[in-house]
C-alpha cells in the first residue's frame, strides 16, 4: 500500500456509500487483515491504513475534507495531506504532566492519552483532560495487568454530571430525599452515560478512554440489558491507537479468542446442519427412485 491509497477502494465501497456500508466494509477488512489472521510482514501497516480509512470516512467532517482533497488532487497526495489536516485545530495537551494528545490520534475525535506511573499498593491518578480518574490500588492493578478497566464515574471534580459517550456536562440539581442518577444523558440519550472503559497498551503504556458508543448513539442498545458486553467501536481496536501495535491488551486478546472460538462453533454447527440436510435429501431422493422402479 502506498501513499496514494484510495480509502473508498481500500474498503471496497463507492464514494457515495452510506455510513452503515462503510462500517460493514471496515469490519470485513479488519477481520481479513487482523495480525492474528493475516501473517504477512505488512500486517500492521495494512491495519493502520485500514483504520485510518475507516476513521476518516466514518466522520462526516473528515470525510468531506477527504472527498474535497481526493477530487482536487486525484489522490496524488491524499495520505500526506490527510496527515497535515489531522493536526489542524488540535487542542492543547492535557493539563496533567503525564498526558498528551498523540500526533497519530484519530482525527474524528481528539483522543487524550495519559502515561501514569503504577506502583504496587498505591492509587493511580489519570488525567485525560476532559475527565480525571483516581484509581484505587486494586483498580490500578487490574488496568495494569489486564489492559482494561470498567467502572462508573458520573461526576467530575467540578461536581457536574459527565457523559462518557458524548462528553456532555450538565449541573447536578439537588433534590429532596435520595439522590438518583439521571437515567439518560440529556444530550445523546445514552443510558450508560456514567460508565467508563479505560484501556492501557502494554507496549507504549498509553492509557485512554474508549469511545464505545460515541459514534452511533441510538444505533445499539447499551446499558444493563447488555451488561458486560463491549460495544462498537471499541471492538474496532485490533491495534493500539497510540503506537499501532498488535496484542496490546491481554483482555482484548482474550475477547478476540472468544469471538474466534464462537465463530468456529457456529461454522461447525452450520456444516453439521448442511450435512444433515444433504443426507436427508439423498435418502428422500433414493426412496423416490426406488418407489418409481417398483
């Protein structure tokens, strides 16, 4: 793949493809070239460009910019221009000394990273600019060992509600009796607005918050009905978004293995059903032929 790669051609969709078609095409390509499946020497580079194509075409603003560049320059410098565009409007680095915005951060959302130090038996402070986390020793150990930590954090240090999906903030209104959390975010209507998912790469040590449903609120059902399930686009992280390395999270590797095992079981079930159907058809035809010969 060279720098003139056409994102639409890469994903196998037309220039007027709908978001759902782009997402479906990306999933197909991601499974095809995941480093666990595709063993070519350029596996990581292929996945990097596929991810870049999806992140560009799935965001309306970035897609319009890309379409304009694509039409004007006929793809002669699409990749290099896309890289220069990605730095436009970058927000200042996170206020924590250990946090920063990666130059390779996804253009559709300015993701913030932190690189906190982990000490056994001590709490860990994670500053991601828009939201801050103080992890208990057990939570910090889980994030360090598993590369993943789920939890609930409805308030910020400014004591306002914070939606981890669309990053909306709204004031806490005191009420008589027991204070209950709002059922949904008033902006994006996500029911799991207070739930967070922190991820950590074992290679580059980057800690960041997953954008589980920030792209397609309303397209999926989240919250208690699907407790424990990980939602898109988190599942679209075959590579660490900071350093681009595969096998970046032990928890992610287990999830991929479980998905692969489930797919294998489903395929075996389909094969058995087909064999049974073919066997029944052969028996039926044999019976019909014998009946005609009598």
